[in-house]
């Protein structure tokens, strides 16, 4: 589901200020929900491919695109969990601005 600007503002307002709570918030609100949504889209695309979505307006090929998207998202999440989140919890916060920009 795509969100509008108001949803993004609400999400920012909901975000906690404590670093460890913010990390949990990001993991639950974004990482977990995006992966779950992507898995559901993948399941639906597989059904379309399986049941003959071969018309001119079909979504044939969506499975491959979604698999690549899942791989990219998973890699980004692993990077966040391996580098960004530990850095957020450490005393090396000045280096973070270089990573974020």
C-alpha cells in the first residue's frame, strides 16, 4: 500500500526518540511490514502466473521482479541491522551523517 505525505508525517510523529526504541520501531513499522507485504504480493503474483495470466494486460513476469525486489530489500535490511543500527547505538554518531547522506 502506498502512503501519502500525511501518513509519513504521522509515522514521524509516532517514532520514539530513544535510540533503541527507534530501532525497534523501524524494524517493526518498516522492515517487518515491508517484507510481509512483499511476501503477500509475491504469493498473489505466483497465483496469477499459475492460473494463466497470459493476456496482454497480465502481470506475467511480476514474480521475477518481486523476487529481485525482495533480494534488494533483504540486503538493505541486513545492512541496516549489521551497520547502521549498531552505529546508532555506539558513540560514533558523527560518522553516521556520512552514511545517511
